[in-house]
């Protein structure tokens, strides 16, 4: 379907245009919207399968609700592309995720239809409840749209607990597709598979509620008592336990999440119903596009592809360095073969972090705990306490959600947990919610932690080997998204002395101290610099190599520090602190990420903007 063939979508420039359609026209609109998303993402890559799965939900919500006055709170905004297209951003959608273009996830900064930040999972219920409480004396409707994967996150349960006890009229839509990025796991998945409520029962109960309220018989105390009685009776008859109705949240479903006319009917029934309620919709991730239906994980974010054939357009990478995540996955499997105490833990990212490599060979030694980063860390701590050696892999940005767990449940007892922070530094097109900017500054003050970052793939292997050796305690290894700099990376495992860096080249004019993968960029530019420059790959920010710092303090009056994390409190700050504490007064130029949220764009574009690309490093040295 060419863009000129969109009979309905081409007429919709706003949600007001959408609401002018007849309800029988909505299935065709959904078909056109789905095809438009496929066509756009085939040339401008993004999150495909998730947005395809919620097309009917998206259309129905904007058709029934008076958005943006009514609030839709999306959970994990990679499902919101249809929402963006219908809310006045179709012409600009070709700029999605590009520098200066549409943001990768919904943001109130971009549009009044985007009601809250939603780059991380499980926050929709809490945020929407806050909006519902704020709307108490208004006619505003508030809807949270959350997936079954995000429902596994602890914050979702905290929100549900408060929803059940706070006066509100919140509607929660549970988009149940049995997926997050990989397949959903855990008890919530099993619960949702078993839930079922008779549609006739729901209609009868709704009419009875309206009649009782009209007669004045249904004040809040009596209403809650009747809900509990009804829930108990339904559980006894059906033999099913419903966690939502057990919390006094009215449950409706499950229904077909791809029947747009049925969803419209349900929303019209439910939107004015008093009290909290949950509408359970079954959907299929990638629905309506056969390649995405068959391989939803691959088509979560497939890159460029032929929209007609489904052929993914990939370039030959055989002579390129590997991705850091793949080096992690392959190395972890090798180490696990040697060390039977090693186990792997991931919060819903086995393919994203490449722990699926070990999972395939040793499924009983890898644990996907769902979208639950805090639990992943504490669970790892529990295993470490009783003799196992967990490698807990979390994306750097998501590790922010486990900060207390790292302190209280790992560092406090100095438990031998290896926390691998994938996607550290700038991640590119996913933008500020996903950049791994803050882990160095956040973790550096915590006692007992060792914090390391490899310059290249071979260093990553050596750090992983070192971290699982006896008596190494709590160990953090951070590494970036994407490819490194070493093609022949499979070196022998060898121990690195903890807290010891290395001098890569001597010099007399300027000392460059790098931490992490930007050290490879430093090496590339030094051959073109006219000055005599010494380069030290520090490897560790905690404990930091004091012998190197003492040597640099004695020999150099000019120092450049380079890192791919926040300047405030980061590696450069550690160097300055040590120099000040030991009486050295060199002139120090720090390169790193600024005290602001870095927007989206390619990694190369963002490195240039933030002044940590190769040319910026060269200029800083020469200046």
C-alpha cells in the first residue's frame, strides 16, 4: 500500500478528524496505520513490533476519549508510534529518533498528547494514579496502558496497591501479548494466562451497579463491601483467583485487543464507571505484519528492511570488531564451563545483553527475572551469600532503578556479585531515558565496590575473568553499546591486578588519562598530535591507581581526562580529588558528558555535540 492509497489516514491531521469517522471505518484505518508504521520504519529504524501490536488500542482510545484533555499514560513508549502519527506528527515522523527530530519515546516536552515520560517500564500506573487523583473534581478521564512484561516490575505492584486504597476512577488497560522484548516470564505471566471473566456477567454487573447507584444504595463503604462479596463469589464459582479483584480493582476481560470496534464499545462502557478498573486485552506483538508475527523478538527493533518481503537489510560485518554484548555473552559461557559456581541473571534482556548464549547451553544456570532490576540485584546477592557467583547484567540506565539494592543487598556485605552494566555511556537514538550517563558518579561513593571499564574487547574478557576469582567481592564492569576496536578479540583469560591501570605510551608535554572505550579513540588521535603525549588507560575508577596518579602528578602540569559518563562526580572528578588531596596542582581538562540530559541522535553525532569525539579529544590535548 503506497502512501497515496491511504483512503482514511490521509484525511486525519488531528484526533478531531479521527472522531469524525464512523465506527465501521476504524478497521480500515487500523490497517492503513499499521502499514504506515511498517513503511516508515523500514527506512528509519525504530521499535516496530510493539507499535504494531497496539494499533487497535491506540485508535480506540483516541476515538472514545477527549485527548489531550483526557490523559493516556503509555508504559514503555516504544509502543506509541501509532499514537504519535494520530496526534499531529505524521508529517514529521520521518525524523523519529533522528538528531533534532521526533523524540524516541513520548515526552510532554514534545506534545500535550504525551502525558508523561515513559522510557523505562512499570511507571504508568503510579503516574496515572497521580493524574487521576488530581482530576478528582473534574470530568477528566485517565487511562494507563501497560504491557504484561512491564506488569512484572515492582513499581507496577506498588501502584496497584495504592490504586486499590485511594479514591480514583483510573482505568488500566493491560496489553497482554506474552512479551516484553523477549518472552514474558514469571508468575504474572501464568496468572494472566488463566484469567477469564464472562462477558454477560460483566454487562449484568455494570447495569446492576448503575441501578444501585441511582437509588442511592452504593456509597463508598457499601460499594467496596459488595465488590469484595462479588469477587469472592466469582472466584468460588470459577475456581480462579484474580489478583486485581482481590485488590478491589474491577476486572474486565480478557478480550480481543485487535477488535477495534469491540474495544470502542468497552471503553464507552467503562470510561465513566466510578472506581478503579482494569481492562485485559489480548494482543499479538507485531500483529498484521507476518515477519514480525513470526519472530517478535527480532522485529522488536529490526533495523532497515524491505517492507514488502520482510528481508532485513544488513551489511557484511565479518571483518568488523564484535559488539561488546556478544563478547560478554561468549566469554560468560566460557567462564561458566570452567567455573560451576557461575550463574547468569538478567532483567528481561537475555537477547539484548547476549546472555541467551549461555541460556541456550545451560538453561538451569541462567535466570530471566522479568522487568525487575532491583530484584535482579538482590536475588543475585542472595545466591552469592550462599556460595554461587552471579553475573548480573543490567543496562546502565536501568541499573538506576536498583541503586538501593546495589548498596544494601550487595555492597554492604561485600558479596561476590559481578554487576555488568551494558549500554554504558551514550546509546544513540534511544535518547536521554536510555543513555548510561550516571553510573560512575552514582556508584563511585559506595564502599566495597570495584568499578572497572574496559578499553576494548580483550580487556572486557580479562575483567570478567578477574571478577569471578576468589575474594574479589562486589565488582562492577561497565561497557558501551555497539562495537569495540579489536577484531581478533578471543584472547586467553588472565587476571588483571585490581586497581591497576597501564601506560600505553610515554610523553613529556601532556598526560591523557582515559577510562573505558574512549581510550581507543585517544590512541587513534595521538599519532596526529604534534605534542609529546603520555596515555594511561586507567581501567579502574575505584580503586583508582594511585601509583599512576602520583607519577602523573610529579611529571605533568597539564592533564586531560576522558570518559563517557557524567563529568560531575565521574572519573575526572576522581582524578581532581586525588590531585588536590595529595598537594598536586596541575591544569586538568576534563572531557565527559555535560550537566544536562543529552537528546537523541547517532552516537557519533552526540559524541561531537558533547565534546568526546576524536576531534574534540585532539583539540583538548593541543589546547
